C-alpha cells in the first residue's frame, strides 16, 4: 500500500508505472458485520451509536469484473446512507447484498458477512477490468454512486430507471470508506484539479443528488426567478441546493436551525434566512397530530421575507417532520421535490392543499451519469464549491458518522483514507487561488 501512496504522491508517475504496481492481498476498510445486525434492537434511533457498529477491518481485494475499476482511495466522506447502514435502519443492508448476490456469478462477490461501506471517493485508478477503455491506471478520479446493470430497456433513457439500479457502498459492497474500492467504470469522473483529495471526495453524492432534485428536468426543473424553499440549507444536501439556486438565478429561502448555520448560508450569498429554532416552529402537537396553525405561521414568515411570494419549489429531504408544512407553503401550482426522509419515512400532509391548489410532489433519487457529470463539471469550473467543514482519519469514521447522525456537522464531513494528511492533491494552484475563500467557507464551523 505504501508503494501505491508513494506513486500517487510523486505526482508524475506514468500510467504504465501504475499498471506495474502490485496491489496488496488485503486492504483496510470500514465495515459493518452481518452477525451484529441486531445489536441495537430496542433502542431509539438517536441512541444507536455508529462507533459501536463501524469497524476498521482488513479485507481481501475481490476479483475485478468486466467494466469495473480498482481505485486507490485517497479520501471519502460521510453521507446519511452510511449512518443508516451503521444503525441498521430502516433495514439491514445485508438484505441488499444478498439480493444483489443472486444476480450473477460476479455479483456473488458482494454477498459477504461484512459490508465495506461508503458512497464517495476521490483517488487514483489502479486497475481496470475487461472492456474498460476510457479510464487508465494513474488517472485521478472521483466517483458518483450510481451502480446499474443496464441490461433492461428501462434504464436507457434515464439510468436511474434501470431495474437493477443500486447505490454503491450502500446497496453494494466494496464502498469508498476504505483504502481501495471497486466501482463500475461508468461511475468515474475527472477529479477537479484545484481541490484537495478530501474536498474533491465530498461533493459526489450530495452534489449530484441536489442537481437532479432541483435543476434537472427529472426533478424540479428550476428556472431563473423561482423562489426556492430549502430545508437544512447549511447541511450536506441543502448547502449544494443553496448554491444551485443562487447560481441559477433563483431566490433561495434558507431554513436553518441555529444562528451559526444562518451565518453560513449568508456567507454563501443567501439573503432570506429562517432560523426555525429561534422562531420556535413546532409542526407537530404530538407524535400523531400536526398543527396547521404552525404551517400558516411559517408561510406568513416566508411571504414577509419574499415580499409576498410563496415558494415555487420546496426542496424537501427531512421528511416526516416537515412534509405537511412543505405541501402547505408551496405556491398554487408549485412543486414539492423530495428525496430521503431523515426525520422519518411516513409522511403526512393535508391533501386539500395539494389537490385543490394543483401542486405537484416530485420524487427524486440520486442522479444519472449525465446529471452527475454535469454537477461535477460545475465543481471543476469553480461555479459550485465543496462544503467540507471537518475531516477525520479513516480509523475515526465511527465518530464522523455519529456527528452526522446527531446533526452536529455543517456541510460535509470528510474522511482521509490513504491520504496521510489534509491539503494534498492540488494540481492547479492558480485556479484554486481564485476560489479559496469559497472553498474554505465551511471549514472549522
């Protein structure tokens, strides 16, 4: 593994030289164990501790399948799907791996008693399987997390519609929170050369997700002049949605939960900010009863900020806690676009406000390769920026996941894998200097 790191650090190692480096028999990866899937039974979600379930193990390198690449992972990042995996909610991911393992001889590799997790990476291609032509050993890359088979016609207009669509590192094995990772070649994208490894690793999942959800015609199809309500605007998804809204000529109304988070979104350029903790919104009277008067109070606050406009688009991801309010506050004919449900999957809303006002609920899930490529290109051009706030070493991934689980983070939490320290991997210092303040906006917050 040291030979691999030395070749990467040298910065001028040829593709041919990379191809001659013999990978080790095993590598270190962050795993959950199948025999521990019941370890948190009886505990409330918040009391489930990722530090107890996420392990740093030595695991064998699997055989490369056709169309795949072996990548040396310099850095990765934490996403909510890693938190869900670590607390075995809403289900254990080993069911995903078992089903995937039944698909073919090659997918059997994924059905193991351990699951190497993680859905982001920045690193260097080491090996490619048969049929891979575009990507060569030594290429610096990032990876998006869409894994597809594309053997059915359904996915050939939008790969997210492939019946065998999965999220790499969540519904497949050999994920990015590790020294090495296995990805399909059609997950690879060029690493933005002005970013460090940890910065480049952090946007992948959330940047692509926010792009499809808000910008793409497969999502809300945001246009100039739209008013966009963004829940959790300083978080992993919301921080990119805020940037897309500002970059695309829309007006974001940013909902946050503290003065510190309000300051972050203002630094991004947002002017209309609602601190929901300061305003004291309580959308639920109790576990089973929502409070429409609070929806009304929330809607009034939005109109005060916008000069009377209701949101054209509501960027939803908290789910159960906020969904009733989201449906209520969207303008007549407006769109509520939803992905994930970090506060609960069983949404409730008053359908009168949807049906009688001709509103739409649009579902969105990650992004296809084209959307991911476009989102990454915006990062490379310096139009959208990473939102890394803190970085942990691989051995402390459990603590990093706990931070995200308890919403103690801002933006994205990075993880160093092979990279020995932060700040490495920049290839274009001149371009970096043009954007350094925006790149560092979330640092240390």
